[in-house]
């Protein structure tokens, strides 16, 4: 699953400031296609069923939970970067938010 931030007219990155909504959406779709092709190929090679999902939303953790519920997932598997201290407080943790707000079991890889 990949969650893209929605297009904002006022944004903090150069790419967001210079791109139109259509360019932003096309770039996100191209990125998703490229990554999903690789992920699907790896899953296919391992004999694992794989469904790739992309969506747009302000809050990544909410999108992850909604997608897991909508697709009837038995578990959510996420990575944790293991940031500590000030970085963890400032950046927040999407994994921690998913763990806190879902009833679906979450497997955290570190």
C-alpha cells in the first residue's frame, strides 16, 4: 500500500510548488506503478498473493486502517524506523498510530 499526500496549493516542497494538480497526480501514479510492479513480481516469484493499493489522504495511519478493513485483512505488516527522542516526537510514528487505533493485529518489522 502506498499513501500519497493530497495536492496542496501551498506546500513546503519545491516539487509541490511548481507542479499542477494534474502533474502531481500523474507523478504519484507513475511512482506507484513502478513500485507496485516490483512488489507484485517479487510476490509472484515467492508464490504469495498480492494486491497493491494506493490512495491519497492527509493521515497515512487512517488510510492504512481503512484499507485493511475494506480488504478484510487478517493483519497489518509495517516497518518501524526506530527513531528515538526528539526525532520521534517531532516526526510522529505512523506505525504507533496504527497500533493505537486498529483492532487488527499489527506485525512491526524493524
